DNA sequence: TAGATTGTTAATCGATTAACAATC
DNA sequence: TAGATTGTTAATCGATTAACAATC
C-alpha cells in the first residue's frame, strides 16, 4: 500500500519553480474584478459555473485556473468569495501596494499617473522622471516630477523596484538601461521598442501594435468578407 | 498521376475563413518594424535566421508566421524585404490608413491622440468625442473634440468604422453601446471593462490588468525566491 | 439521501519545434 | 557544384476541454 503525501500548491522542485501558465495568470484579474463585485453585493460563495457564465469562459477552465492560487473549493458549494479574493491577490502580489516610478512625463506618462484604477492592481505611483527642465519640479496628478538624473539615487533611497517606461521610442533603450542601473527589478514597457535587458530584469511589454494587429486583421477580413457577399449578390 | 493545383494563401473554404493563429498575428508588427529598419538601411533580402536572431525567436517560427501573409521566400536567398513589408501591411490592412475616432478626451484619450506612432500602424485619428462642455469645441493634438451626441451623425458622414474607447470604467458600456449605434465595426477598448457587445462588432481589449498581472506575479516570485536564498545562506 | 459542485485523469486541440528534402 | 535557406511533414509541447468519481 502506498501513502500519498498531500502536496497542494507544490510550485517548485529541485530544478526551480514551475511557472504558472501565462494565459491563466492573464485571466486572474478578470476573476478578481468579478469576485470583488460579488463581495460588495454580499455573496459568500461562488461557483465556477457562475464565474464562467459572467466572463464567457468554460467552468472547467475557471477551476483549472483557480487551482494555481492553491485554494480549494468546496464540492457542492463552490468557492469562498473572500478567500478567493485573498488567494488571487496574494498570488499576484497585489495584497500590498507596490511603489512604482514612471519614467517619462509626456502624454502617456502623465495619463498613467492620473489613472486611478492602478490602486485596484496593487500599484502606487510615487513619482515621475523626465529630462525636460520645464517639467522637473512640478507635480502631475499630485506626484512630483524629478529629473531623470535623480533616478538612481531615489530608487535606492525609496526602495522602489518597479519602473513604468513611457518615454519616446528613441529614448527608450537608454532610459531602460538607466532603470537597470538604478536597480529596478522590473520594467513595465509602454514603448513599442523591444528592449535588450540584462538577465534577471523582468520586462513586460504593453504591446499596442500587437493588439492593434489583431483588431486590424479582423477588421480587414470582415470588410473583405462583406465585399465578397456584395459581389455575390450583384 | 495527380495534378495538384497551387492554392497558396488558401484562407477560406465552404465553412468560412481559416483564422490565422492569434500569436502569429500578434508577432507580425515586430517583423514589420524590423523589416522597415532593414529597408531604410538598404537591405534587399533578409533570412528567417536573421529575423529570428534580432527578435529572439526561432527561425522556423518566423517562416511559419510569414506563411500566413501568402508570400514565399527564395531558398538559398531569403525573403524580399520590400515584398515582405507589403505583404504584412496588406494582411493587417495597414497599407491604407484607417480613420478612427477616440471616444473619451480625458487623460488617456488625449495621450492616445498625441501618440504619433499610430501612423506606422495605419491608424489616423480624425476626432475625439466627450461629454464635457469645456472640452467640446477645442482641439487636442490638432484634432477636434466633438460632443458625444454627434458621434452617430459624424461616424456615418465621415465613414469611420473604428472607435477607440478611452472613457472611465463607469461610462464604458454606455459609450460602447453608442459606438455600436453609430455603426462602428470595431472597438479598441482601453477601459478595464469587459464589454457586452452585439455579435458582429469586433472588440479588442488592451488589457493592462492582464499585462500587470504577468509582471506582478513574476516580481512576487522573484522576491520570494530571493528571500528563500537569503534564508538558506544565513 | 439527492443535488450540486469540485478536482482528477484522460482526450483533444492548437501552437511550436525538429528533421529534412527541395530549391535557388 | 557547393552552400544557404526555404517550405513541408511529422513530432513535441502546452493549454483547453471532456468525462466522471469524490465530496459536501
């Protein structure tokens, strides 16, 4: 007879941590948003079927996804809304706010500084950086703008590990290198530039071009299809 | 003996068009950007191996991806830079500029109106819409701001089919419904809201939360790992 | 107990990668 | 011809989905 040890949340072995599937991680914020809505409405539990129905997914996919948080549901009942919120927040590191710098105080940087939704994602913008003397010393959406030369100093002093890159394409790589020198561990890249970074620095790109490509291709196909139907009709 | 008809770019059959793999479509803009750089430098041909090396991909993946454009390379030589640019632009519908409206002239909408990179993606912002009387009648980055009530009228008159949604979360669904009423065929959704749209309207979401989730999870893991090493060392 | 819902195990699906013959 | 590189066919990999026993 064999005894099976229970190894729930067994997220690493000798060779290193087992990476969570990326599509799953990307869906977690949608779950979290829905769960928060349910929590406000006073719901105590929720089933994978209801989550799936609201988000247009399959119940089995919801259950598979939620497993990576390590939380178990109760057969016949569902998942505890509160426990699930906590588990997802913990998994994403959104249980405590993460301080972040915005590098580049132009149109996009300013807009991001003014985006109040970041609080829901555990993100706290503490300052912006720019090389424009006209901007340095001012405040944007209540956050101070410092000269880019002060990035290294202030990153160390304020223990900031995350930088949001929102400069022009031409300045992107140089600014990213400076962020690396400042000891930032992660760069959220809003520029269209494919950054070349030293290993160990986490880079996540908000790829507008990729997103627009999907939209454009579908639109081009839809218009082509419509023309095709037209021709067939006439 | 069987004669095989050549059916390159055979993208649809009786049951409808074969969808191009989404990951492939998302990588096309990166190829396009690199190819344009090569074109400026005067290169006539490029091999899948060089493209792969520059973008950190596998040569075979590059060749597979490029096949959906319908363009063939030349064995022993590579791909024509110019022909490949044209093929990708055509596939994405970026060969002719697409006019677009921005709905929401707040921080984000204004920033998007000022983003000059869109020209490279075949996108032409022609106007913004808002319900704030203080903004209506002004110009943002050279584009007129109209009252949201004029959306339906102007969309028809100007033959605009694409709308960029950049309003607040609370206004998102209502604005999206209006865009549908205005006959827009596609919505590029910059809000965190999961829109409920009638079938046939293309919606592509720029999912900041999903992107940040990937970053946060990696950052949380990295920090946890570091702590683990520390403990083991001490 | 009966009904609801979970988590596991296996099957399917789609994307990536490997091997290599075909071609310039 | 020899070297380089493509496109095809098959193998692998990872994510999604299906079936169902286990559990509340």
